[in-house]
C-alpha cells in the first residue's frame, strides 16, 4: 500500500453512526481494521479533528482509537464529542488539545504530556475534575504545564458521571498545578472547581483574562497579579439564591487592578439582585443582562445609575398604562436643545416585551421617551411578542 504525506485528518460523525449502535461490537472490529489501514497509509499524521454532533458511541470509539494509534506522533487533537481512548502510553508530543469531558470515564485511561502542551481547552468539565489525565505515573503530587500559553476551561455544573460510584465520590485531591508561561486564561466558572488551581493560574506573564463566575467566586479572581492584565473580560452570574446581600466591592477591586477592561457584565436573574445593583455606589460595569421581568421606571433608573453601562439587554420589559401616560406627558415637554442625557455611554440596547396585555403603542411611547436621552446609542434591537405596529426608530 502506497503511503502519503498527509499530516491532518478531519472526521465528521453524523446520525448514520447511531443507526446500529447496538452492534457496537461489530463496529469495533471494523474500526480496528480501519485505523490500521489509515495508520499504514498515513504514518505521519499529526492532527486529528473529530466533529461528532450527536456524540455517538461509535464516533467516540473511532476518534479515540485513531488518536491512540498515533500517540507517539500526534500533536493536535480536537474533539467536540467525548473520546473513548484505550489505556496507552502518554501522548508525549501533544501541543494542542481541545476536548469534551462530559464523560470522563471514557478518557480517564489516557495520559497527555503537560510538558509539551501549548494550548488546552476543556469543556463540560466536572466540578471534581482531578487533572489525572495529565499526571505522569508516580508523579501525581504536582503537574507542571511548562509551555502552556492558553488555557480555556468551561465547567459543567450539571455534570453527571456515568460511573455508578460517582454519587459517593468525595472531594478529590487535586495535584498542585503550575502554569509558568500562561498568557491567556478563559474560565467559565463552576463554584466548586478545585481551589488548588487558583493560586497558580495567575502567572506573571498572564495578560488576557476572561472569566464567567458566580458572585461568591469573585474573591478567587481578585488576585495580586491582576495589575498586569491588559485585557479583562468579566461576566458575573448574580443569582442571589441564598437571599443574602451580594458584596459587589470585589468587582470594583478587580476592575481597578486591570489595565484595560474589555467588558464587565452582570447577568441578573431576579429583582433582588437588580435592587442591590441600583443601591451600590460606583459600580464600573459595562454590560447588564436582565432575564427576569422588570418595569420601565426601574430600567430608566438603572440606565441613569450605571454611567459606565454600554450594553443593556432586557428579556422581559413591563410597561404600565400609568407609566406610558407619564412618558407621553414628559415627551410633550421635551426641548431637544435642553435634554439632559440619561447615559452618555450606552451604545447597544436590546428590548424584549413579552406580555400581551401591553399595547405596541405603550411600548413605542417608552422607547420614544428613552431614545432622545441616549446620545451614544448606535444599536437598538426591539422585539415584541404581541400584535400591533411598532414604530421603527432607527
């Protein structure tokens, strides 16, 4: 069989893989023969990209078996589905790893060299992830990612292991982790993720930080090395589930330390959190995503209160007849040359009104009242889920 100099292979797994999943044993034999043929044909393969939209077991087995066959030479693995990788020696030349850890049971036998990795992205990471797939045998007390410059982690709070003993698993002992060359850190945070990685994630070379976390995790982000961050993107998920006051002072400290703030967004999920935001002083947030219903007067106050706000998304705006009437009266007295802006920085406004009790006229009145007082607005998106005509303002 003639060999070819191909160094990259893309595998797309579609619904065809799921039609006979009960015959996976037969497929396993065919996959083994296929992998052997590919290895003989392309012995110098360095990159595997597995695109499995349905996360089929057969697709996972195919991609995992192919990766395992090239463990000596493979440098780049991308897999949007979980991989079934048999127990093999370490992937010693891996430099780029992008994997789905939704089912860690399927990949726990694999070992990836922490010394050679330069780019690492893991998503659907379970809260109690122990990093053992990067642990060389007999060296489990510490893991050094000597050359890693980019780390992206998306934790999955809804993770459920397929292992029957997972429910009884206690907090795992995580090895001490070192990231001496880390430049880009992107974390979609779960509040239970291993605290042992916090102190080492902020290397002295870190310049880009993107974090999505809950309010009770802000203290972990507030690190002394934040002073060197050139690009900070912070998304705070504010649920206030325990009905306690949220301490927003950590947001101020974090943002004041960074050199350049791309955005500081708060995702608000209930009225109490919004009340706390409106009562807090000098919150330097640039974006607000409000998912719960909120009335028009409160929004006007919020826009005026948060002067750094540049992006506002309202998922369920409520406008009463009384409010619409007051806006009509105020609008009739407007003098364009004497208008006092509510907010000079707001550039993007997304409004959704879902309640069919409100007329499009009321909605139009509110938007008409708001627009003249937002001089920097360049992007307005309006969506109403009731019948009627809405005036196009832009």
